[in-house]
C-alpha cells in the first residue's frame, strides 16, 4: 500500500489558514507575529496565505475590539478588516518607537517619516477608545499609550501657542481624551501631589476660559438647529462680536474642525472632539482623589443640629422649647452641612468607596459626525430616559480677575468647588400623543431662550401624575395654550408604530420630496446640458474665485434626516431631595434636550420663583452626557446677554447609585 506524506503546501487552504492563525496569534496580548516566515516557505504557501483575507479579519477580531463596529450598522469586508489590522498595528508600533524611558530622560517625539503623523496617531488612538469593548484598552496599555500621551501633554501641548494660549487642535484634544479614557483609579491614586498639580495647571485654560474654548459644537443660545440660513465661518459671522480671544459666540466651522482620518480602508471625515470637555474630565477626575475635610465643629447629623438649636434657645431664657420654635429657627437659617453630609459627599468621590470607570457608548462616536455638514447624520446622539435618577457633582466658581493672572492656576483664579445634588426626571412628547411641541419653540432668532431653559418666555410647568403640562401664554388677548408631555420610562429599544407615527410619516414625505426634486434637476440637466454650465462667467473666473466659507445648504436626505425614534421633544424637571437641600440648598431645575447634538440645557432657580420675576438667582447649565454616566459642561448666569461672555465656569454631574 502506497502512503503519501502530507506537506504544508499540500494542505487544504482552510487548514493552512488555521495553522497560520495560531502562528500569528500565540497569545492575545501584543502585536501579531509577522507572517514572513510562512510566506517564505514556498510559492504555494505564499500564494494561499497572501490571498487569505479572512485570516487577517480573524486576527483583527482576536486582537482588537470589533463589536462596536457592528453595533453602528457597519460590517466591513474581509479586505477592510485586513487593512484596519495593519493600521492599528502601525499606530501602536509608532507609539512604542516614540516613547523614551531611558532613566530620567525627558519626553521626546522620535518622529519617523514612514510613521503616521502625530495628530493622525492621536486621532487613531481616540477612535480606538471609542470602539473599545475591552481588547483595545489592553493593547494600548501594553504599548504604553498612557505614558506616552501623558508625556505629550506635559511637554508638547504648549510648544505651539496662540497669544500665549494652547491650541484646541486635534492633537491636543485627542491627547486629553485618550489620557482620561485610559485613566484608572489605581493610576490616579498613585500620582504624587506634584504630578497632579502640574497636570492640572496645564489643562486648566481649556476649562477655565469658556469664551475661548467652546463646550458645545454650536452655541447654547440656539435650540433649533441646523440654522436654515447659511451660517458664515467662525471668523466672520453676523451673530458674533470680536473679542481678544476671537469671535463670540463661537461657531465651529466644518472646514476648520473636520479631521479626515483613515478608517477601514476609507477616508472618514470626523469632527475634532471638544478640548474643553476632555479637560473637564481630566480635571475633575484628579480633584475627586482629594476628599473634603470633615470639621469637628460641625454637628454630627441633623438630630445633633436640632439639639444645638434647642440648647441655644434654652440658654437665651426659654425654659420650655417646643418643636415649633426649633423649626422656625431652621427655616430662617441658611443651608448648613453636617459631618454626615460631607461623609456622603466623600463616599461618592473617586477616592471613596463609590468609584466607577465610565465607558464610552455609541452616542459619543455619533456626535463626532455632527459637524461634518452642519446637521446630524444617521444615528442617535441621545437616549431618552438617560437622565432619570439622582445626580451628584460639583460646579467650579471663580473670582473674575478682569485680566489673565500670572501664574495661571487655581490659586490666582480663586477657584472654589460647590457641591451639586439634583434628582432629575424626563418627560417626552411622542408623535402619537396629538400634542404640538413644535409651537413651544420661539421663532428662529439668535437668543432662543437661555434664561428660560429654551422655553418661550413665561412658560410654567405643572406635574399631573406621570405627565407634565407646559403652559405657554399667547402673545394676544386669548388664553394660554397647553402642551402635554407624556412621561417615558427608561426602557431599551424604540416603542412606536412606524406605520402610524407622524414623525416617521413626515420623514418619508421629506425624503420622497427630496428624491423628486433631485430627479427633476437631473431631468433638466439632461434636456439642457449647455445651460447647466453657463451662468454668465467663464471657467477661468470660476477658478480664480475664492472658495466660500459658508456651510452647504440644508438638503433633506437619508443622511441628513436622522431616523425617527417616536419622540419629538424631551423635557427635564429636577428638584433637590430634602436631606441634600438642608445641606447644600434647595433648587428647582427644568430644561430640554437639543435634538441636533444631544446638548442638555438646564436652568437652576430658587424655589417659588416664577418666570415673570426675571432671572435673579438663575443659572443655566449646558453640557453633554458622556458615556451615559457623566454630564459635563459649563454654567453661566441665565440673565446675562448671550451675545457677550458672562460669568461662567465648569461643572460635572455623575449618576449616583441608590
């Protein structure tokens, strides 16, 4: 009987690819082993493995995260998986080659002409964070991305300045985002005081100068976006005024804030992430490692506080002190925290027992598409019901110096942290409720209601069971109109009938109209081809014409009209729990969610104040919900002119488990 010996090149392609996979991936951690040794065996093996694109797709899914790609409705081809594997490996290899860790040698950027540029590398690392489901983080940790990015922030971020201020470019912004994402409680607690304070001083301008570094992709004075009229560039706009820091309000233009990055073998335009939000996350994560001091002179709890008041009244000559007298004194006092209040506050900090690593979700990636063309792309930027629950955090209050102090640090700015506690509830207007929430918006104008939390003036809210009624008085002698908001519980998925939903029907009508208009233009071009190119000027005149800085016109299409989720508007109400009100003050909150980019706008006002009384004591908070857990943004006095920089500062709110 004749026997044959199986050789490597005679094996079936499937078995050869299986062998090659385990050769390339002996372990999960680290880059894949080069396939060069197998490719040099013979021409047959080289031919089979060179064409085995599915092998490289399998290697990518073994080494890096991939489920986020599929969640966003994109299934790459085998060749695209192969290209992305090579790109990720080149990025991490570039990080390893740029690092310098020889003794105490300072950070250096060993740039190689064959490696990706510095800003390209930073943006690629940020995309790895956005698409991370666990594997990307491990590979970046092994490559030393955290140490390299920290060195970049400490040395490179201030090499190029604009009038003495750091730039909010893609490199600096993505560096702070990656640095925060890879931070862990262990790393934060291991930082020395000198390291922490020097890092805070470096990123402080991005969060302390909101009139230079914006906290949203479009100014918060606009609720209805995109603007139907053409919006000029950020350097020249009829809505802005010139300031030493540039035009204000700040309108980010796509041509200046869009980054063209390679992604799965295609050039993908994404907007530059906001440097201000990243700086806030880095700053607050470092400050939360420091616990608040608990003074012994404070009462231990509310019972001891009442006992001290009773003893003080008795010492004043009142033999018998009843509860009515104690309550009268309590109502006349300002909010006063106890030792238990500070202990509860410290327990929620990173240095306490209730720390949690915030994971990015798909909304953060989708938000990077917002500034591409001036209107949102496919995908959701906010999940209704995300704000329900108890939130705690702090707002930073500073003393306006009137000029840039030297040195520029927390001490010269007089920064003080004020605790925040609020219990938020969401109410949503659905398309099938018969209400007319579109009328609740003011007409297109510059100021669309900052002092009224994006509501028309004199709007009042009343709660009836699981509903909130927003009463908007009419401008004429008729009675005010009421718009009903139905509460939507936080449940996964989309719960509405697409066949009867008025929002879905309106979207389909808009798409049908857009297709009809586009087809009509095509028919005109086919009938009159000469007229399409003759507009009274020659080709030479067109070539010499300077490119316009305006946004492209708003054209309804499947890319510009997001899918309908059955919800037309989101209303937010909030209040302070009694135990927190006794310590930090009682406040009433209300606001809305901007549908264009998911920006959350809230006005905090004293209890009992009405919209008619003006803006005394009202503060407007606006920010973005990041990772579904952190609401980060800027506060400003609500009654100030939105055309001018106002008294404002940074804030953060995090969900508190109960």
